[in-house]
C-alpha cells in the first residue's frame, strides 16, 4: 500500500530524513517509534504530501505522491491533483485540529459534502454511523471545546474515516491526552486495525505497538535503525540505540 | 452541593461561612467626589443661564435652537446620506479588503506584489487628497464627455461619460471605499494569520482545496479577530464621511455647516450633528455586539447572557440571583 524508496527531506540545511526505505502491505498496521527529532512525524507528513520530499520516491497504492513521472522526468502535480491524492489518505493529528466553529457532526460531514459532493442526508447518516462507532453519538451537536481531549480525538478519527480513506496516518494521536483518556482512543484504533484498515501510527504507546502492530519501525536521526515484528523487536532489540531507547520507555 | 466534602463528613464538619470585614476603597470615594464636581460644572455651564453683575449672559448652549433643528429635514436628509455613504464605503472596503488580503497572501508573486503596492499607495496618501482626486478626475480625461476603457491602442470594451457616471456621491463613496480597502486588508490579513496552522493542515489532509479551506475553515475563525477592528473602522468611517464636504455632498456635517453659515448658530448646529453621530454610533455598537456574539460560537464554552437577556431574567426572577450563563446549544451544562 505504501512504498518508500530512499526518502530524503531537508529543512533548510538540516537533513531530517536521510534515506527511508519502507514497505507497508494493505491491511497492515505499522507503528513507528523513536525519540523526538528522529523524523518520524516528518515522514508521516511526507506520505500525504504535507511536506515535499527532496529525494527518493513515495508511492501510495502504486501511485507516486505529489509528482507525475513521464519519460524519466518528474512533473510537479497541480494542486487539484494533490488534493485528490490526499482525499484518499486519512490523517489524525496530535493536537486533534478539529474545526472549532463547527459541531462534532459538522466536522465530520464537511469534507464528504464539499470534496466528494455527497448530499447532506447521505453525509449525515454516514457521520452518525461513524460517531456511533467511536462511541460519541450523543455528542453530535457539541462544539469541540465542549468535549474532552479523548472525545475530540475520536471525533477527529471519525472525520478522517468519513472520506473512506484507503490508508490512515496517525501522528502521535494520544500524546496530548490525559492518561485516563488514552485507552478510549487506542480502543477505536484497535477496532480499525481489526477491520483491516491499513495504518501508519507514530506513537509512544509501546503496548499498542506490541499488541496491534504488524510491523514496528524504530527511527533515529532520520534513518530506520531497526524494523521487524513488534514482539521480537521489543523483546530482543538488535541495535544499541534501540536497546537504549527501549530501556528508558519500557 | 458543598464541594470538597465527602459523603461521610458532609454537614457535620462544615465550618460556618466566613464573615470578614471587607477591604475599604477610599479611592472610590475620592474619585466620586472629583467626578461629581466636574459633572456639576459641565451641567451648570451647559444648561443654566448665567447672571453676571446683574445682567443675563447668554453663554450657554441654546437648547431651544438645538431642539428646533434636531429633526429639520435638511439635517435628517444629511443623516441619511451619512449612513448611505458609510454603508457603501464600508461594503467596498470590506470586500476589497478581503480580496487584497487573499491576494497579499497568494503564492503568486505578481498578485501579492499588486496587493502590496495598492496598500502602500492608499495608506500613503491623505484620504482628503484621494477624494479631491476622484471628484476632479474628469480634468484628467482629454475628452470628458466620452471615456473609453480597453487595451491601449487596441480594442475598446466600454464607453461612458465620466461626468454623468462619477457624480459627487459616487466619487466620495468609492473614494472612501477604496481607501478603506487598504486598511481593511491588513485587518483581514491579521485575522487570517491568527488562525492556527493546524486548521489548514487538517483541511488539506481531508482533500479540501486552498480556496475551500479559506472560505469554509479559515475565514469563519478569522472573523473573531476581524470583527472588533471592523466595527471600529465602521464607526470611524461614519465620521470620515464628513470629508464629503469637499465634493459638496450635503451629508450631516455639510448640511449643518450650510445652515450655520447663514444664521451663525454654529455651536447649536454642531451639537445637533454630534447628537445624530452619537445616536448612529450607539446603534452600530449594538450591532457589533451581536455580530461578535455570533462569531464566538465554538470559542467560548457558553456565551454570557446579553444585557437584554440579563434584564429579562432580572424581571422574572426578581429575588433569585441571575444565572451566570445561558447555554449556547440549548442544553445546560458544558463539557464533561
């Protein structure tokens, strides 16, 4: 589903990603671990072209992200084409980023109606089903600031799912939450994984990575240090850097 | 109801309510006396007949003349013109301001440069000069009875007569509006910049285009920052329309000055004009209050009651303390 080949990303003179090679199959859950500044969030943002990569190739579902390749030459995509690619990739942010001037259900129906042109009745019915799924059917008409962090994040997940994405990206979805509320969000994500959604999750939740992940990637300094089956990597890390990191967080 | 008490010890261990001696505020009494004297001086000077060495001196505001002209047709017509000029100028100003702000933030360097030059020019020249310029624009046109718009030395698109099209009223309202657009564009830009970057990212990740994101997500949130200074600009514009005297548009101030030019009752007529300006400003202030309230949805958990709602609550529940807040979504109680 996702194929990264030698992905490089620079911010000015700082090399944030220095050659990432990864492959994620359809229906797989990949969790990315690593210290802050290791480039894991940046890599996630490259997948839906919120950041432009400087070298390498990124494919989602066989399509090159952000560019057309014709006769060995890359052409930048028009905005309208980038937007179409993004519409098929859901993203959940650390800070939720719900639209504060819209109620929970308005947040969810906005993109399906405006981007996909769904009728209001269809969008609302789908949105109610999604909010029910994340356990917030009774909060449809609440504004985001009337919801707790965990509830906001679950609305954000429902909002991303409303576009029926083929891939979901999670950027530290539980890092801004009270410890008590983390569980609810992880439960929703676990349910998604069980239903066969392809997911890339940047997280610090080791338990989630172990139980739900099919593949674990440990990143540091803009490269993949170690990857493999999460249970094996966590139980028996091969690299010194991975061992040092895990000894602090486990 | 008592917070902090658990079910077991509630009631039995609750200490008596604190009855402390309140802090004294002598400054309030001093301020009250000083202000009181000043107000008495003003009222005495403005409303009472003065007697100086046994003779009556007429050095007060002649309220009978104020009353005579307050609803005179010339001044009422002037007040209507003032409101019309303000409305048209602000409509042009707000529309132009949004357009310029969006242009200024465009990734297209030509478009953004044009917006920058516009703001630089219109903020850099006096609005009075701009009005005189628009009023006298026909002097710049070699054939004043026929103006042609089109590609230079190429095909023409439209012909019109500038002397009939650009009346004094049009010159003033458009002139004020174009000048206002420059100021409004900076207000709108500040509003757009105040919206969190994450909102744009969230909208992009949902596949929304940049235009859609601006219209549906960014501008509605920017409104909260844009409304107060826009209300300020509108009230300021109400007074700036008095510059229309350079084009002989008989708005409120011009109408008043035409009358006192003949009867020399300068102060009473300026008082009449000021009373009308105050009245219109009061209405604009109320409108601004409700517009701000509307755009506060989602940014405060519960909206405070309007003065009118508070008044009604006071009437219905005369002895009970008024509720602190009114539920925004119709359901009482906010976030869990």
